[in-house]
């Protein structure tokens, strides 16, 4: 097994009721060389009490609210690993996620980024009435080129550039577009590596500007491509 350190970055904002489960899903991974960084992005709930219960197993950072992109950027600035992974504070790594992804890098040294499938689930404390209000596929796993399924070499992440601090629901889409533009060599695993929690405060469920943001990201991507074509 590789001795490389993986820095796992968890941005969190008022997610104390799910945070412990997310952290424990990292601590229970069978990959031993982990640098776990939690960035409290201005929470006003019991987040600090949750974090203190883990002692020195974590690096805990606090900042004024900057959004998920800003929190990820802060985490990366303090990361020690040659590989970077992410986990949203309301989601859960499935067993062996990190070791399976690291094995892919060992098999192909030119590989730069490994992602995987996710399965979505309705948070257990919510009833059937809530489930009826959202259109979510909970029956099948889905290919998910998003932050929480990703393990990426630090050098590749630096080439892609920082996370947007202007977007909310479009953050991952913008980032993945730039991964493609920078020709990062990616692999999508067929295995499911993440359980994505659906609950009342999911950003993409409650944010009324979701469609507008996604269109903004797509326009920016097209503009960059046109500019590149003009340069060439």
C-alpha cells in the first residue's frame, strides 16, 4: 500500500447534526495515511462541540462564512498531502473508498484524478412526506464527477486552480469544467464510493438561483473555449 498522505478536506456550515457521521466515515477508511482537515465556515450551531469530541484526530480551522468554495480553498492551503480528497459534511464515504482510488494511481502513474459513483439516500430522520417532495433517484448509483467522489493529485489540483467563491450550487460544475479544460487525466470508477444525503437544507434543493448559476457556469466555460480557440 502506498505511503503517500491523503488530505481530506471537509467544509462545514451549520451541519453539526450530520458532521460526526461524515468524519467517522473517513476515520473508518482502511487507508492509514490521512490528514483530515475540517473547515468551519462560520457555523452558529454546535459544530465546535462536535469537532472537539474528535480531539487531535483532526485539524480544525475556523473562518467567517465564505461559502463552500472558500472553505475548500482554506483547507487546501493547510493540506499536507500529495493527494487531495473532499467530503461534504452531510455525506458519507463508503468503506475502502480511498484505498481503492489510491490503487488506481499505483496501477497507472500517469493518472491524475480518480472519481466514482454515488448513491443518494433520504436522511433517516425525515419521513415519507419529505421524500415525496423531492425528485431524487435513490434506487441506482450514478456516475458522479463531483468533489466528494474525487481523489486528485495535488499538482493537478494546483493546475486546475482554486474553487470559485462566487457560486453555490454551480461550484462543482465549474470546477469539473476546468478539470476538463486543463486536460487532467481522470478515471471514473464503476464502484460506488459515496453516499449522498438528501435532507431539508441541501444547497441544490433550497437555492432558488440554481438554474441561473448553472447557466452562468456553462456560459463561462464556452467563453473560455472561444478565447482559447482565438489564441490558437
